[in-house]
């Protein structure tokens, strides 16, 4: 049984290692851009969080997740829009989750997390922090407005 445990551990470490190094699936993947956390709020594009059109029904949402709110607080796009989120944090680890979609990002201080999602149905989507980030974690939320 000891060998069973040892072999299972080796397989687990191999799978983790292959995913991290060969498949590039790790927290820093896609985070080639980094900013010093204390400079996030003074570094473009995060000095002007907001919704920026980048094409036909295509928007970039530049977002700052900080204790304990999101900027912008209510990003608004037309229905059918493809949204490229670019999110970072100036303080601690936060999350961005939009229930009912597969938007679920971990936001590391100073790292730029990117995710693309197409909002087909109009409505007000809850956007919340799903990483425990401090005493205000449970009130850290915003809404994504799809018109
Ligand atoms: Cu931010 Cu929890």
C-alpha cells in the first residue's frame, strides 16, 4: 500500500508538472504583462478603468478589483457583445465570477488576467469576488449590464 501511495504521488506530480510546464496552465499563464501592485492605479490602462469599444460588438473591459469594490462598478455593453476582460488588483488576490456564465477569473496583485466572453442575453449580471480577500469580501460585488 505504501508503494501504491508513492506511485500515485508520482503520477500526480507528473500530471501537475506536465500541465504547468508543457501545457502552460498555471496562474501566471497569459499574465505576460505585470505591473507593480502599488502602481496599478497610475499605470495605463488601469488608471482609467472602463468599457472601450475595440470592434463591431466587441469591447475591452479594463477592470480594477480592489478591497472591496470593482471599477467600473457597472460595465455596460449591448447584447451580443464579445467582452475581453482585462483585470488586475492593486492590493490582494480577488476573483471575478459572473454566475450563469463561465466567467471565473483569479486576479493576482499586479498581474493582468484576461478572459473573453460573449454576452448573448440582455440583463443585469451579478459580478462578484469569489476569492476571500478580507473583512469586506462578502460585499465586494458589481453588476455587468447587458442591454
Ligand atoms: Cu475581493 Cu473577495
